[in-house]
């Protein structure tokens, strides 16, 4: 990476501001999934080991749209983080202003404080200069480790980087290493698996990957739109009629590089309790039925295609994995990735649903890298430059 990172600076005695991604799912006062909190710990410990004067953490949570929304307070995160760090984490109920200033001043040596949701201020998402300057007063050095928001130009990432010395944290560095460096110059065979609901949100990533991969394996709802573009009757399946022309163009461009499922699990309703069966991909769907997962022959075919790959990247579930009846395809692919990792492949799972599926399958520690950012990981796969990364100091 051509950007400065925490490894390039010394933090001893310094007030350090750290932008983390603590945008975690909450159930009332409880953190439902603390993956993103755990992912921030290595950078936090790296800085604390050097004995800074203080460490000031900031993050957004949800979309409060510039207002104070009590349900989107970061307060529940502080005790969870304190447990992982084995030390106190103070909490300030505003990210700027006198209250936060005096709490930061009162911290003991190397004390840690988490500031309230940056998006409680409208200036955050507007990348407002003035708001960024108020945030900048807290620290002497700025470290950005929030990969999940790196595709957004907001005050607490891009704005801060423009008004003070800014470097990447270890998580941001690792995400870039896997999702950009590895994929730009991949070990081959290089395979991609794409799924999820729609083609339309992933046109750019399909086009970018088609230029690079040896094979692109398609599953999920997006496969239905490709089938419909080929003239197959998909009955009640999720099909994007407005994306049919694009799907046809992509198929023509892709030739043999793009593979579609050879069988699917179809159901008579969008319901876990629906009647369901396997249908060959050559056949039209009976009226009133819909395709909700890839079938077992497709899992076998994709496993054979992926066998021996050196680099595999996966984004988007193979079916409606939230319902157990239609989760076999997604969990099957997760297992194939775990097997190929054990055989020496570098396996990369984009954030969001496929990351959640790998966690649910209990295979997270058998994958080379699971991204903490959905949108940001897609933009990297598309070959785009992330604004928060571009704003960091060059090496
Ligand atoms: P995305 O955000 O585009 O990655 O889409 C993820 C969503 O796609 C998940 O909530 C899945 O339930 C859904 N999905 C996957 N396969 C299908 C399908 N065959 N029909 C309808 N929804 C699907």
C-alpha cells in the first residue's frame, strides 16, 4: 500500500484520534454481533502498547440523519470493548464540545474514551469542514481504521484526513491488501462467486471481475434475471425486468467465463414452510413457483470448478439463506471455500450477507479474509478508489 500506516509513526505520549467502524447491530442496549468491535482491537492495542497520552475513538452507528436518536447511541459498545481490552473505556455523550473536551483532558495516561455517534451531527455526512475541525481538536495524530465507511467521504474520515496527519490502521491495511492488492495481481486460477438478490447493484463488479477472473460462478436471485434474459420462464421468481438488456449484454460479453446454476430449488411460496423441489435449469418454472436457492448438482459443479483454485472471492448468498429450507446452497459454497483454504487457496468473502452466512456456518476461522465492509468491499472489487483511503498521507 502506498499510504502511511500506524507502523510508520510513533504514538508515545501523543493524543491519538482513531476512527473505527462500530456500526454494529443492536437489540435495545445489547450488541447483537460484535465482529466489528473485535476487528478494531489489533489497531487499538498496537497504539496502546506504545503508551500514548490518550486514545480517542469515534464512529457512526446507523442513520440518525443529523439528529440525536437515543436508540442509535454508541454507549452499549463501550463496555463490550472494555472487556476485549481488559481496561476501562470512558464514554462521552457527544463527539464534540466542552463535555467531550474535559473528559478527554481528564483521562489517565493511555486512557481510552469512546465518543458518541458522529452522525448525531449533520456535518458528519456533509463532510463539513467546520465539524471536521472540531473533531480534529481532540488529537494530534489521526488514524483511520473504519473500512466499512471508507467508500463515503464524511467528516470523521475524509474531512479529518484533510486537516491533520492521517494514516491507516491495521484493519484498513489488511482489507486493502486482500480486496485490492491480491485481486489486482491474483494467483491463478482466480475464481469469483457472485450472488445476492439483484444484478442491477452489481453490474460494475460483474464487468470488473469478468476482465480479471478465470471463471465467474453466479447464484442467488441474480441468476434468475440472467435466465429470464435467455428467455426461460421464471414464473414468480425475483426477476429484474428493467435489467434484462444489461443481463443479455453481460452474458454475451462473458462467453464461457460466466457460469449459471444447472439446477435450482424452487418453491410454491416465499416461505420457509413452502412446498419445494429441485428443478433442472433447462426447464421453465411451473406457474406460481419461484426459485429460492441453487440445487445440489450446482453445488457439486461449483465445487469442481473451485477445486484447485489459488484465489477465490465471494460476494452475495446463493439463495434465501435466512430461511433454513433455502440455505443449503449458501452454506455448501461456504464449505467449499473452507476446503479450498485448507488446500492453500486465498479465500476472500465480501462483507454483508455472505460474511454473515460464513459466520452462521461456523466457518469464519477457515476463510483467509472476511471483509468487515459490504459497500466498501464491492467498490474495491469494482476497481474504484475509496475516498477515505485516497485522503490518507502518502508514503
Ligand atoms: P444482496 O444484498 O444483493 O447481496 O442480496 C442479499 C439477499 O438476496 C439476501 O437477503 C437473500 O435472501 C436474497 N436472495 C438470494 N437469493 C435469492 C432468490 N433466489 N430469490 C430472492 N431473494 C434472494
